[in-house]
């Protein structure tokens, strides 16, 4: 082969080799272009799909928003038409069915209300409030079984909430199923003590005032419950039971003690009232009688005192009463009573309840000082039997002098009746023959004491 022929052959071979890479790159470029187009199409498709989902979500939100708007408007205005529209817009929304059921119930359309409540609980079966409302709606149509079933489910869902149990207990109570009813009510009261007065009242009616049966059901293990029972017993004339319940208390506030004492005094239970006031058996101190409390006025005389101890005139601007350290028969103080105008003559300016025994003779001693008393009804000290429905006068002093030279000691003797438990010692004025009947002047009192005469 000549040199020229070899050159041509080599050159042709090189051209053939150079053609093959060119064809491979063109195919790759085409593939890449096709893939890029496909990716672009997928991105567009995904974008469109996102837009569709986004629009669907917006539409759903708009529907829910308008549904809630119609629901709340319908509930607020008690109109069924907006609520019906809300239910139609969002049939799967339990809130829409629930609100419509409440409006229908208030309107007296109980059958439709029950259907809506049932639809609501089917969509939200874990909502104890919806089950409770369904139970109450069944109760309003006298469907005891339906009411008990729905409220039992409400209790199961919210075992520590008071209202489901209380409502279930009420339905069982009206059905005469007292044992079941009171068991549910007691557990409700354990979680909400505000229900305790109603619970006590229901047991009182169910057991016709049988306090033993009541306490077996109520089981008052807390001081709060015992105190509530004591007040209830006192208000309903069960005074010995009230006193017994007070004695079982671990603690008793001053205000509650005062309230119970006042209730017992109103019921003429003087010894029981004194027992509660002094702490009774729980304090370990027996009642000492008869005696004056603060008879020498060494302790402050309080306007707030409403039981034993000195009671002073209220709402009487013409009478001023205060401790006086400048005048005293003994000790450091006396009590000064000053009249300065018109006041009811028969209203005591000062009084105290004294416990006594029946058919006993007593003497009361005290010291008096007066200054410039002017009135058509002069002051007197009086003792009356307050055990019965009407006070019975036992003894009264002569009118106190208009002026005394220093202190004068007095004594009053009286005999109690066969049923006398307490007497009332009072400072008041004699009856006036004219009206108005003002009084002016001062009286000082000190050293009251009472003794039994053998």
C-alpha cells in the first residue's frame, strides 16, 4: 500500500469514530429534554392539585364558618330556620345538630329535639354534655328508660363531674328508686358541695324526717356536711339532733357557732344553745348555771352579740350605751346608759338571757347609779320567763331614782315555774301615759350576779 492510500484509509477510519459520539449525545439530549418536559408537566399537575385541595379546604371552611354563624345566630335569636340551614350545610357537624336541638327543646318541639340530640351524639359520641342533654330531653317526654340510658353514658364519660350524676339521681329519685338515686347524688355532692342542701332536703322528704335513715344515706363524714345537717335540723325543729351533730364537729367557726346558737334560741332551746355556745361536750366544760356573763362589764359589750351575754338596744339613736372607766362600783368599769330623746318605752335598752331550773327561787343583785333622769317612764329592771311562746313577767324593780348619791345596791327575788328553763333580765322604762314619751339622763350599772335561794 502506498503512503497516500494508507493516509486516506486512516483518515476515513477516524471520521467514522468521530461520528458515533455525536449520535450518542443527541439521543441523550433528547432524553433529557423529554424528562424535563415530563417534570414540568408533573409540577403543573401538582400545582393544579394543590390549588384544587386549597380551594376545597377554603370552601369547606367557608361552609363551616357560615354554618356556625347560622347556628349561633339561630340559637341567640331562638330561630329554627337559620339552624336548619346550618344543619343542611354541614350535616356532619355535631355542634350544628346540638344547637338546633336546644332551640327545638326550648320551643317545646321535643320529638325533633331528641332526634337532633341523637344525631349529635352519633357524630361526637365522647361528649358527655350532649349525652346529658339527650337524657334530660328524654326525661321531659317521660321516657325514663331513654333518660337513664343517656345519663348513664354521660356518667361513664365523665365519672368525676357532678352534674351528670346529679341529673341521673334526680330521675331515679322521681322513679322511686331511692337507693340508686341517693348513691348517685352522694357521689355528685362529693364533687360539688353546693348540691348538699338539696341532697339533704330530698332525703328529708323521702324519709319523712327520719334523721337516722337520712344519716345512713348521707353518711356525713366531713365537718362541712355535719354542719349543714346541724343547721338543717335546727331549722326543722330537730334540736337534739342538731346539738348532737354539732358535738361531732372537729372545728366550728365563730360565725357558724353564732348562727347555730341563734337558731336554737329562736326555737326556745336555751340549754342546747348555751351548750353549743360554750363548746359543750367537745370543749370538756359543763354548762354552769345560773350566771351572768360579763356581769361586772369588765369586758367589752358588743353590738354583734346575738345570743347569751348582754344585748344592747339597736337602731335607737336616742339611747347611747358604753363602758365607763370613770364610774364603777367595783373593778375598773361599769356600763353607762344615756337617754337623750324619744324611744319606745317597752323596748329593752339592755338585756341578758339567764339559764334557770324549774320551780326554783333565785335572787339577782346589782348596783345602780343615776344622774338627772327626766321622763314620764322612768327606768326599771325586770325579769320575765321566756320559756313559753309568750313572755311571763316574774318580778320588776321600783322605778330607779332620778338621782343617786353614789352607788345603790338592789336585789330582785323571783320563783321559776314548773317548765321554766330561762329568764330574761332587762333594763327598760315604765309604760308611758302619753306619746311621745322622751327620756333624758344617765344610768350606770355594775356587778350583776344571780344566786339560787335554798
